[in-house]
C-alpha cells in the first residue's frame, strides 16, 4: 500500500511538472494558431476603394491600399456603412516623386515608429491614433525626423518668383486626390525656407 501511494505521488508530481513547463511555443493541440482573413482587403474591397477615389484599378501598382489608422494601432479594415472608412489608395512616392516625401513609404515608417513607441510605453494608443489621423506629416516630424533635412528630397520642388513659393512642373500628371494632398506640403517648406533666408541676412 505504501509503495502504491509513492507511485501515485510520483505520477502526480510529474504531471504537475509538465503543466508548469516553460515553453517557447504553445501546445499545437491546444493552440494551433488562427488568423482573421477579414483583416486583409480582398480584391472586391480594393476595387471599391479605388473607385471611391476615382483612381483606375489598373494603376494599383502605383498605390498602396492603406489603413489610415494602422491595424497595429487599433484601426479597422472596413466598416459596414462605407468601405473607405479607414482605407484609401495611398500613392507611392517612388511612382509619384513630385509628392515626396509624403508618400506611402514615409507613412509606413511613421506607423512602425508609433507602434514601437506604444509597445515601449512611450505613447498611449489613443495619442498614437490621434497623431496619425490628425496630421501624420506633423507626427512624422515629431516622432521620426524632419524629412526635408535630407538634401535629395527637395529635388522635386523649384523656387518660383511669383505666386506660391514652390511650383511643381509635373503637377498636371498628379491624380486629383494626390494633388490636393500635396498642396499642403509647400506651406511647411516655405516656412522653413523663409526662416533660413532671414537668418542668412543677419
């Protein structure tokens, strides 16, 4: 009887040790892993997003179907009432250099930066969402860097003597929504240029 009790106790101890085992991976029988296909826009959804912005779907290689508020920061893939509540065809600056540096590539860097800051407790989820949805260009300067400090980025702009401080030679080729987005950029550039110009006079 005593031997039987010892055997049972040993088996229980082994089971407890197994239950408390530290694992690098979960038990595949319990946790095989699962994904949510709805988080990836399908072709039909992408077509509706391009159509809403009057951008030909055939030109999709020049754009990214962007989550305005990234999924990693709590953004949604789509809404019941409108497919474009958080999706839009964001242009690549490699395809439209005249909008540089405010293309998809730059926004992607900001999204990653805000996500890392949120994980590190350096910014709240709410503040990250507000930053990227209010004015992500300002957020980029605040949390990443000033892209206009890179000399090559200023190349698409030329200084004009009349009207706006900067003109874009290829503006006619820019899609309507890209041109509307770009018109905000020269304001920042002009302000920086004026400050530098004033300092140079002293």
